[in-house]
């Protein structure tokens, strides 16, 4: 009986090899994982045992708690408490925090999306939001994703309330406000632009590079670009393609973070072939970052399939994109990530 109950207990795998320890030993700032304190994760002991292991994860990103709907649900009524929960968790296990995000089309409260704005009033509201969050969270944020996902694949700007009322200048102006807010804190908080489908050379990658140039032309600061890296077993760029995309951004004198890496299997449970392809996609992405001096940190968009934003029911059957299965054991991709960090060939790809 005793033996049976022991076997049924979830076995959260926190054994070596250790991804964050290895990444830091190779000169990177972290290997990290996003987390979401708005879900059941934080009361899940097995999940938290892995999350809190700073040998595995040395950084976190709040998947939701710093978004506008959480932090300014009604105008000028700021609620930073949910974000502070994420920061407290991070600090308890020695993690840096990539704060995410200040200006995005999604997760906006109705007072923003439905407001009767002029250029001047929305700029003022945007500046107030940016300034209050940067100053409120202060040096607890290693970096901020100031503007998130502003570009379409053809290089045009994503339609949203900011574009409609302010025009394309909302992006560089957001960085201008963020730069001033960071200066006022006296802390060294890095400012990033974050987007997907920029991980290979493409029209959108070029548009992101141009955005960096535009932001700088406004006298604003930008320290880096986040490559989200949401891939699947049917699409992921090779190491060489990702290195080229990173090089085009790094040529502007800014850094790169891999910010939201995950690789969805085409169906669940992942087939043996899909697990090898998934491992290859993780391996290729981490190898590109390891091979690029300007790529300073690597983050997965949560680490356990149970809590992934990609669930088969809402993603056409795709799923299980993370480094850990729902039972807290590891996908082969975990080994692939370690081998990529170490510069070893992939034994599981
Ligand atoms: O907290 C509520 C819960 O109370 C409710 O019962 C449940 C029912 O729908 O919803 C829960 O909130 C959801 C939240 O995730 C927490 O799970 C929201 O509806 C849902 O919209 C939200 O989705 C998040 C999404 O961004 C939109 O903000 C995902 O968790 C989050 O992983 C995802 O993250 C984005 C990055 O910010 C930007 N890049 C893409 C990435 C993936 O889409």
C-alpha cells in the first residue's frame, strides 16, 4: 500500500542538469520561465518546487499580472498588487524579473478601448500608465517590454486604439516616456520591444529593426528586442536563420532576449517523432542565443504543459509545448536545451 501511494505521488523532476546554472556559467544572464499568479500554479506544490529551483530558472516574466487590465483597471486607479505577487515569488528564489508589458493591443480595460480619445488625451493616459508602472515597480524590474507586438507580418502597424488616436508615433513616444521614467527612478532598467515572427529574416524582422531606429531618432532609449519564439513542430527557424535574425537586430547596438519560447506538438500526446522535432526546435533556438553575444537571456513561456497557454482544445489539437509534462517530468527537449547551452550535439533531436 505504502509503495503504491509513493508511486502515485507526482515526482517533480528537479535533478541535474541545471539550465540556469549552465547558462550563467556560459556568460548569459539567465535561463528563466514565465509564470502566472492569476492561475492555480502558485498553489501547486509540485509546480512551485520546480519554479523555485534557481538552478533551473534564474528569471521570471509575469505572464499576465502586469498587463494594463490588472494594473490600471479604471483610469488612474493603479493596482500593482498582482504584479507585486510575481515579484515577491521571484525575489524569494533569487530571480530577475522581465516586466511585461506597458503598451499592447490586448488585455486593455474598456476605459482604454472604448474611450473617447483625442491624440493629446490618449498620449497623456499612456504616459501616466508607463510612468506609474515603471516608477511603481522600480528596480524590481530588470527590464520592461515597453511596447508589445506592434507590427504585422507585412511590416505595417497592428491596428489598435493607440494607432487610431495617436498614429505610429505612439511607439517611439512610449519609449520617450519610459526613458524619462527610468531616469527618474535612478535605476538601470532596460527597455525592450517584444514581438513574434521576427526570429528569422523577414519583412517583419526588418520592420522591428526600423522601429529600433525610429525610437532612437526620438532621443529615446531602447536596450533590446525580445524574440518571443512561439514555435511548433511544423514551424521553427533553424539555428542559422535565428542567428541571422539576431544579427540584424544586434547591428543596431541593442541586445536580444529569447522571451517566450515554447514549441507546440501537432497533436497530444506528442508522438515520438514530434518529441524529437520539438527537442530540435528548442535546441536550435537556444543554440542561436548561445552563439550570439548580444543575446543575453533565454525564457520559456512557462515550463509545464498543464499551465501552458497552448491547450489542444483551443489550438486545433496542438499542445504540450513546454519543457515539463503535466506530471512534472521532463520532455526530451529539456536535455536538448542543456546540450545547446553546453555547446554539445543534441542526443535527443
Ligand atoms: O484569470 C481568469 C480566470 O479567472 C478565468 O476563469 C479564466 C477564464 O477564461 O480566464 C482567466 O484569465 C485568462 C488569463 O490568461 C489567465 O489564464 C485570460 O482570459 C486570458 O486571456 C489570458 O491569456 C493570456 C494572454 O497572453 C492574453 O493576455 C495568457 O495567459 C498569456 O500566456 C498570453 O501571453 C502572451 C504574451 O503576453 C505576449 N505574447 C504572446 C503570449 C501568448 O499569447
